[in-house]
C-alpha cells in the first residue's frame, strides 16, 4: 500500500525489475490517481472538518456526511447538479465530476474517518514522475494519471486522464485527409483519455491492486500537451 511521502519512481522501478521489463524510450506509464494522492498526502480527516451552512443544506439533499460535503465544496468552484446520493461539481482544476473526485474507497481508515483529494496539480505530478523515470533509466518516457469518471448520457465509469506528461493529451487532426481525401473539420483525439481508459481495463476498479500499467507500442509524433488542454472551457460547454 502506498503511503505519504513514498517514492513512486522507486516503486515503479522495483515493479519493472521484478517483472523483468527493460524500460525504453517511448514507453508510457499510466498511474492511478489514488496512489499519487496517497504519496502526496492529500488526506483530510473528517473529524477535523466543520461543515458550513451550505454543506449542511446540501447534505440534506444528497444524503451524505455534511463534513464530506464541506470538503467537496472546498475543492470545487461550482455545484452543477445535486440529488440523492449524487453531487456533480466543477472541480477547482476544471473537471466536471462527481464529489470533486473525493472518496474513501481503497483507503485504510485506521481509527479515523479520512477522505482522499485529487493531487494539487496532476500535470505537475506527472512531470515529476516522468523526470524521475527518465533520469533513473536514461530514457524518454511519458506518464498519464487516470481517474474514473462518469459521462453525460452514458451509464458506467471509464478511465479519464487528469494528468499527462511527455505525450500529446489532445491531438489535433483538423486538416488531415480522410479516406477520400476530404480534410477533417473538427476532429481532435483525446489520446491521453484513450490510454487512461485502456489502462483501466487492466487496473480494475475494486481490489485488483494494479495501480500502475506499462504501455508500449504507441506511435505519436505530435508535440506533448498536458491533460489540462482536455478540459473544455465553460463558455463552450453545452452540457451546462
């Protein structure tokens, strides 16, 4: 289990060694948000939280611990929707998501009531992991941080990239020819999201204990872009 201040670069390196994998330039490592948040000690103890009037009000609608709601509000810029057991917010990082990405699954509670927040800056966390792995192995790799998101009009959750370093999170295909030579007009590919979703099939969602996935074979020559470019500006968001 990953704990605060653990060295994720060393954890990844040890896993690669035990698996007999030799790292090469172009390799990609998809890491689960939860282990990054744990290593960065993004815990909040609910026993130390005093809920505001707004949190107490929302807790009646949502049916959740008002202290938990207060932490969600502290990480959010806007409440988008709320109903029984559901609160959808705009996270301070721009993500529209349930509960600001805060939950209690796969957390050792011990004698307290803790929740775990997203990293303060997922793109920066990925940059630091990439730098550490590049130096450790003398290569040029990429890192994607994934989390599980629901989607408008679709049931179920999928892996989504909330952090990225070393590859284009979003690849612009506008102007590229289709099969009949017609230039594409609007197509942009969320490369990091597709990697995150594929890796989630290996990671699982419960007790699988597979928080790091090694990806090899993707060829992508476009300039690197962080995951922040995947967030659609509010003024362009037709779902709000």
